[in-house]
């Protein structure tokens, strides 16, 4: 385990692949080379794994730890011993942060460019979706197909200008340097 972290001084712990994709896209927008700065973005497969990752990477490997998580998951990061100022919290989650930053029109334009707008319109017609808000529909749509959430984590983030990036993304990248 220690060998793979030779050129790494900081680990940004994220819940999953979609969060990692968004962090990497945000770093490109901010013109930050995370790898050159000794920063690794580590998807944990869920926030409940943070204690194990904090022990292995922080205590055992000696890396500085930063975290990006959903508001409902911050307690796991606190219990794992990450400092309050090292954890950047998405409210209520990263998808919501990205949807707020882009707005509905721009999000739908991205869906169209990616060839998913027709699928999304069909999804909206499902009985369970008709009573939901557009934000709720979009949020659910991104999680309906394997890989879609990760894809849109990167694509939606890449659509933003540096000044539009949600504060938790800007913060975790800045703290990683």
C-alpha cells in the first residue's frame, strides 16, 4: 500500500467515482495539476469507508487528508478524525450543487449535447416522476444507469466557468495544494 503513495502528499477522500470525476474536472477548470502537486483524489466507495481510508492513508501512509462529502455524510468524516476545515460539504449533495450552479436550461442543454435529452423527457413522463420537481427529476435521472452519474459529474462540472464552480469543489482543490 505505501508504495503506491510515493509521489503523493495529500489525499482528497471522496465518496465515489462521480465525485472524483467532478473534482478532476474542476481542477482542470482551475488550471491546477493535482498530480504534479502530489494530490490524489481517492474514491472510497461510500462515506462509511472513510475511517478505514483515513487510517490507511493518514496514519499509516502519512498523507495530509482532505474530504468532499454530502451534508448527510459529514458525521462519518468527523468520526474518522478529519479536521473540520479539511472537509468540504456539498449541500445537500454534489449533484444539487452542480444543478444550482448550472441552472435548468444549461443542464438540459448539456443533456441534449450528450444525447440524453430524449431519454430524460421519457423519464419525466413516468408516473413516479410527474409529481417531482425538475431538480428532483434530474437528480434521479443521473443515477438511473450505471456510469451515468460519473459521466455527468465530469460533464456538468466541465460546463462551468471557474467563478461558477460550487464552493465545496473550489475549496477542496485549494486545500489540497
